[in-house]
């Protein structure tokens, strides 16, 4: 009877331990098997030692309690990863009514002389009108419909005394125009609507026989990641398990590409993010003929949070230069949060402008990867989890994280980094919204584009 009790307790104990260990995404697969085998051998050894002595109850109470504690800890870690990696991703759009500062006392009502932007998505505008009609009991009627910059000119000229804009579209303005507009106007009414980002169907199921392509998008916004904004950072990380090489492909934000979510109208890549992360990814896939498996989306707050947790990092600079109070030397620089942020954003202060900025962003990604995967950071994993939950969006599933950890730890060979910058020709061309206005873009010739596609194809090859 006691032996049967022992066997039941052993089965329960081992089952709890094996389940908790197997679902833990932080433990890579080889270590899981080792822990499970060790647990089985330990159980057999205890049976051999304690059964003849009739002391199975005491030792198994201890083991059972330990197993439950380990399982709860594993479940907690698993749940944390699930919250980070499988949340409902939302993107928020905001429509706002702007008036000149001297008219800030105006009310948003049916008597307002309103201009409405033609650049607002139709379904968003319909939701806005329906909301106003239901909540405020008046119909929104436009005196004028035009593109954003024309609406601003009409507001300045007094042709209308209020204009309705999609706030995210302000990212399309040049920095001087945006600064001038914001200094002259006041928001008297805003409407927000959040939409769920539809998860992509995962196509990668074996990380050891497929190269993985991860899109890293850094949006020009401080605070909540849910707000749509332009993407100033556009990097593809091509992870090849065969060569143990991670190639970072920098696509300058001003690259002129067809925007798939707008019937392939050509515009800057940075502007595609205003329509959502899916628009950016599908536009890149179409342009470079490369499938994107996952995305990581972050902003300035993400950047600051990650650096605050992991501490200073050693980042390579390709030039001697200075930004504000920070001095950088060619070679390795130990950077704190503010110093690294200024380094990542420097454009006018470095030779090569946007191209060099993309190169420096790659150096920061490399430095953070090396620091995060160093043994000194293992004790900070919970802080990283909490920070990631708030400041990073991704569609990488928890099971994929396990496979990525397996991939990272499956060999003692270190990962090598390589860089590719998609340089092109600078040009001033008419904007998609107004042929009379010019803006700066980077264009690729057909020959260049074909070469880039072939290079990326080769980087993804598995021998």
C-alpha cells in the first residue's frame, strides 16, 4: 500500500515538474530535457533509498511542495511572456479640430466654419461624423475639403476658422512647417478610435532550416505605442541559423516606395507607418520581395526604458562628431540613455545624413543584443519583461521565443553581425497629395533594386 502511494506521489510530482518545465519559454529545449531526465533519475534514486526505510512520505511531501513552487514560478513566467508576446495589439487614430490661437475660445459646433482633410481615411471620418451626431446632436458639414497643407493655408488666410486633421498625418510635414503650425494653433476638439491589429499567419515552424526576417520599426512618438506615427527607424534583421549571422538591413525612412495600403501610391516609407504596422510590412515585402516573419515596434519611450534597465552599453561610432553636449569618437563609446538616444537620432551632424543614422542605429541594435544576451543580464529578466510589456509591441509568439532561445544557445559559436544600407539617389519630387509641393526622397534604380533583392535572397539561403 505504501509503495502504491509512493508511485502515485511520484507520478503527480514528476507530472507537475515536467509540465511546469516544458511550458517555461525561458528554458531552452536541451536544458528542459536535461532537467526532466535528472528529475526522473532522482525519483528512481529516492525510491531505491527510501522505500526500504519506510520514509517515503516525508521526503515526498518536501518534493511535492518544491514541485508545486517550481510549477507556479514557471506558470508565472509563462503568463508574463504570454502577456508580452500575445496581447491584443491596438492602433489608435486621433482626429482633431485645430483653430488659430486667437480663436481658441471658439466652440466645436454646427456654426464652426470647418475645413476637412482629404487625407483622413474614409471609415475614420464616417465614425467621427456618427459620433458627433449621436453625442452632440448636430451634423458635421464641411465648408472646404482639401489636402492638409492647403487646409493650413486656408486657415491662416481666414477662409475657414477650423480644420479637421488626422494627427498622425502631421508627420508628413517638414519639421519647420510642423513647428510653425503647432505654435500658431490650438486643438478645441479631439476624437480617438482604436482598431485591433490582425495577427499575421505564422509561416515559420522550424527555425533551424529557415532564415528568419524580423522587421524593427521605430516610430517617431514619445509615450503610448498604440498611436500611429511615422517610422524613423526601418531595419530588417535577417537571422540565418546556418551561418550564425544576423544581417541588419537599414532602409532609410525617405525611401520612395509603393504604399500597398494606398493602392501602391508611391510615398516615403516612413509615411506608411501612419497607416499601421501592417502597411509598413506589406510595402517592404512588396518592394524587396522578402517575406517578413515577425515585427518589433518601439518608440523613444521604449528606447529609454530598455537602456535604463540594462545600463550603459558600448556602441561603435563610425565618425568623430558631437550632438548637443555629447562628444563621440570614432570607435567604441560607452553610452548612457541620453547619449545613445542622441546618437541614434543624429542626422545633420554626421557625414552621410540618413545613411549614417541608419548605420548608427544598427550599431545600437548590435550593442543592445550583446548586452542583453550576456550572463550579467540574466538576473534582470523580470525588469526586462515588465518594461517590454509596456514599451514594445511584437507579434513573436511565446513558442517562437523558445525556439529563438534554442537557436541562440544551440551552439557555442557566437553570432556575427553584418550590415547593409539600401543607399540610393536623393531627389526632390512632387508630393502624392499635391503636385505643386516638393519633398525630399531617396530613390533606387531598377538595377539597384534588383541587386538589393538578390543580396537579401542570398542572405536568407540555408545550405
